[in-house]
């Protein structure tokens, strides 16, 4: 299910829409997610910088970069260590901001692809959350007929050709 979910696939699919550009790590962009329970943690697929429950795609906007910059040297190193310990698939820097050299160096050291875009962080998150959730969600095809009975929704399901539609009409 997630075998085709890579940073390169996300980047290529959304490069034009989100105006993405590589900053570093293109050579590591074909790795697949490891350590993420993709089927059950859809809330942590894409989001703002989160060091406690790392997102698969971490988005750093003006607020997140300002937070990292205001930390002391040791605290910043600890925060970045926690960021990369979560093995993010991709880091995206929003609003055409430039990351500090230490963040760029750590991304390269840990083999995490880093991209930038002029778009705001919230737009990136909304756009990518929908795409990635649809990539990793279970797919189910079910034959059925929806109908309303006394104000309650009912689904009649079963194999094709057994008369579900005819039953619903009665």
C-alpha cells in the first residue's frame, strides 16, 4: 500500500501545484516510510513541525523556523535530533524561507529530502494531507444500494446481480 509513497512521488505529483523546489536530498527521495503505522495514524501523515509525534511530512513555516532559531545552540541540536529521529519522509520549508545552515546540514547527514515552496504552510498541509491519506488508505469496492427507511440510512450490500436494487424499490 505504501510501497509507492516516496518523497520523490510526492514531490513530482505536487511540484507544479505547490511550486516545490529541492533544497537537498534528491538522491534519498526514493526511500519508503519506515517506522510509521500508516494505516492507523492518518492524523500524523502531514503537519507542522511536531517533535513529539513526528509527521511523515514535516512542514516548517515562519513560526516553526522562528522557534528553532530562538532556541539555544544545545536546545536546537536536541530539537533537530528529535526531528530526524522520527525519520520524516520529507521536510518542506514554506513561504520561500531559507533554513539555517545547521538544519540543512542535519537533513543531508540523515538523508532526509528537503524541499521549499513559496506557498503558506497551511496550504501545503491541506493539499498534501488529502493526497497522502488517499495513497495509504485501504481501498474497498462494495456492491450496494443506499436508501432511507423512516429517516434512517440503510445500506443493502451483497454480490452483484442478486437484486439489491429491486428490493430497495419495494
